[in-house]
C-alpha cells in the first residue's frame, strides 16, 4: 500500500520533469539546428519574419561558449565564406539592443561578446583577414558601430538595472581587450568617433552607481586612453586632461582608493596571522609558502590596472590633485550623501549627546581617522616596494615611483603635502631585516603627508642594499627626494622632520656602493647614482638655511659630514681612480669629483680645527656637542663654491623614455582583464533572473 502510494505520488511529478526536460531538449535541438545551418552558410531567418526575435529569446538556454567554439573550428577559408552571416548576426544583435524586451537585449549583448571574442581569437593566426570586415562589414561598419555605441550610452546613462549597466561595461571591456596590442584593435576607432566618455564620467560621479560600476568604468576609461596614445590625437586623453567635474574626479579617486585599501587590509590581516602563533603553524606555513607567494604576485598584478588609472589621472589632469588629497573617513565615501542625524542611543541624554559624541568618536573609534587616496597609496607603496625580486612586483613598484615622481614635481600637490593644517596618519609597512623585526606604524603620528613620503623613500633606501641592486628604483627614489627639497627651497618651507634619518640612509647607501663597487660597476653606472646622493647633500649645504627647521639642524648636517669623512674620502678616491684610465665611467666619475667639492671643503676645513681643539683640551675623542661647538665657531672662515643647477631637475615625461614600459604594462593588463572578463555566463544568468523578476 505504502509502496504503491509512494509510487503513485511520484508519477505525476516525474511526468512533469520529463515534459520540462523534453521541452528544453527540443528548444536546445532547435537552436543547435539554427546554428548548424548558420555555420553551413545558410540564412536560417529566410522566410521567417519573427526569426531574430525568437533567436534572442532562445539564446538564454544556449551554451554561452557555443558561438566561440564553432568559430574556433573554422579555418581561414571557412571564416571568409561565413563573412555575410557574421555581418548579419552582428547587425541583428545590434538592432536588438534597441528593443524594449530586456531578455532579448541581454542575450544580444552576450552574442556580441561571443562574436567579438571568437573572431578576434582567430585573427591571431596567419589568415590575413580584416576583423572589422569579418564582424561588421566595411560598407556598414560606421552606421552599425554608431548604433551600437548609441545603445551602449543609453544603457549606461539611462534608467536601467545596474546588472545591465555592468554587462554593458563588460561588453566594452571585451571589445577593448580583444587584441593583445590595443593600438592594433581598429574596432576601437569607432569608440573614438562615438564617445562613451560622458557616460563613464556620469557613473564615476554618481555615489550609488560608483560602488557597483566604478571599477569597470574607471578601467574602460583607462584602457581607452591607451589607444594609439603615442601616434595620434586620442579624444579620451584630451577629455580626461580637461575634466573639471569635481564629483567625477573625487569619485574616480574613491574607486582607486577603495580597492587599494582592500588590498592593504588583506595584507595587514595576513601579516597579523603570520606573526601570531608562528611556531604552531610553522609546518603549514612552509607547506603553503610557495602557494602564498604566487597568490601575492597575482594580487599585485591585478593592481596594475588600478595604478595605471591613478597614473593617467595624475599625469593628465591637474584638477585631480585636489581629489588625491581629499580628506574622508574610511567608513564613508569621499562624497557622502546628505543624511539626517543618527538617532540617539538608548540611555543617552538627548540634550547632551551632541556634546559628548565627538569625544566618544575620538576615544573609541580610531578607525575613523581621516584618510585620503594619497594616504592609502603611500601605505600600498610601502607594501609593494618591500620585495621587488620578481618582474611583476618590480614593475608595480616602478609604477608607484613614477606616480610619486609626478606628484612630487607638481607645485600644487606639494603645497597640499606640506600644509601643516592637513595632517594624516600613514601606517607605513617596513620590511623585516636582520637588525629589526617586521614593523608597521599602526599608531603613526599625524603629520603633513610629505613627512610620510620622505619616510617611504628613506625606508626604500635602507632596505634594498642587495646583490640584485634595483638601480632604477634608487634613482627614482632620490629624484622624488630631490623634487621635494627643491620645492622647500623655492618657497622657503620648513617642516619638522628628523633629517638626520635621511642623511644616515644616504651615507649608508654610499658605504654599500663603495664596498660592492667591483660587482655593481659591471652592471650599473654607480657614479651617476653617487652624484645624485651627493647633490642631495649639496642642496642641504647650499640652501639648507632656507628650509631646515632651525640652525641646530644645519649644525647637525655638518656634524654628520665631518663624522663620516672617511666615507666621503673613499668616494673621492674611487672616483679619482676611474678618471685616470680610459673606461665607460670616466666622465661620470669626473662629474662626481666636481660634485664633491663642497663636501671635501667642509671636511678639510673643520677636521684640523676639531683635531686642534681636541689637542688643546687633551681629549682623544670628542662628544657631539663639543664638535658642534667647533663647527659653530668656524663657519665664518669656511669658503664654499656656489654650484649651478642644484635646485633644477628634468621634469618627468612619458615619451619617449617610458614608452616600452607602458606598452608592456598595458599588454599585460589587457591579457589579465581579458582572462577574468571572458566568462560572464554566471553574471548573464543572474541578470536574466533579475530582469525576469522585474518584469
């Protein structure tokens, strides 16, 4: 009875399942038949006026890779034979975007994605066909692409579900990343002629949309800026350079800041877990060491596009500097919407709550310390510069240094960084070394941002004296320091900074270069680097009275030079050796000797006087205060040579020197973006469900 009853209850349910399954199979068979006919060169729509409407409704149950897989099977001749069919499908999908039926629109977008990916993937072969002709057809390309971009702008700027907007941005990314070399993707000419810039700016300026769409919008804009940027006038470069929409620029900064902050938080969490209970997890840590290393490299690689977005904004748009230092709390967007005051907490006297709230916030919510994109970026840089041994992290660190170079030579950025009324806490991470444990300044003091910038450069100098010497990064780091000092000298800005830390780091770097001369000179022009170091000292010697915080600082500078006279003497001797023989570094060594003139003058002037004072007072060694007393008493008789151009620097330009770097970087980013954007099927299905619910 129970068995029969159970069986009876199952039968209707099983029947429904079979019927649904049969319907699905029938529909799938129908679409397979349609595409089989399509790839055999037939026109399946012939004689059926409703064919395309039905197709883009059926597409929902079709395997999303079907078109790409079928295209992949074709040879060159087969592709060319199907040109008319590809043109027809592309045209019909574009036309479908004008319809009101959201399911057809989504499926049409998905079809366009599959067509673009499939055709471009075949184009890497030696077939020699033109992608535009194969996809759209030369005769109708301009009209069809104009219609396509009009629809794209309509979706991005109109009142549509965020899922559709996101899929539209994904389609643009598919289009932009279709070729390894973005400048060879001639399909982008139509996006140059029919701009999506205004739509992207609208998204970035909208607080709610930005949270969902901001990353993809900023990425689309950044990549479009790369198209033939060295060859012809790119309208996206022009429009980005003159953009003065404060909401959009602040939103752009917020997108980059949020994502870099996520990376910083994940790194801090990982570092904390590694440091606690290390003994008990040692075996696990060793086992997972290489996996974690690869994961970190991939995470850093994923940030390349963010840094490129930040670089382009800073490099092209002077208005962006304000957004760079825009102060906000980590828990709120940079442009928070107006909202009513929060309700009173239970048990709090409403009359006094407003008076007590600020004190409560400061004491119990340290995470609400004000921050900015530059704070987040400095913290990120302190993480990524720690290990530059592999090419991914090296290039990421190099881009960080290029960005900091652009910032440090901008006068307005400097005025903000030096502003004593704009102080921030910047938690810089420090690399673990033999003489110190791993350290991060979680409770760093609140100071002008320039102090943290110099700290970052000092940290890099101290932590990268190694066999695989990152020469280019050292030159860039010294260039950043030099630019900041030039600003301080020019405007007589005095900051409260422990300059002795910088002087000590530079002298230690000179010691390292001297002790590893034999190995380093084979690979690098160390005399050029030494000149950069010496000229930082020369800036302090010649102009220090205009920007050092007090006369005592100037005295301490002379004390350090006198104390480390042997290092400077050895540097002079090394340079002299290379000027007496024919070698590739002869001229650089001669310039270094010239740059050492004032330092040697200081040493030669004060050392005998210090020795004389010690002899007169019958002391074999002097304290710092005693040496400083001798220094202060003998400034008047010191003669220094006024050196030209100490406060001058060559302004950063991307072209021609950095063109290879950015070309390779963009190629890498295109491949990375193409990889994660290639599979949008899950998002496609979610969106269809969302649209079905709405309708």
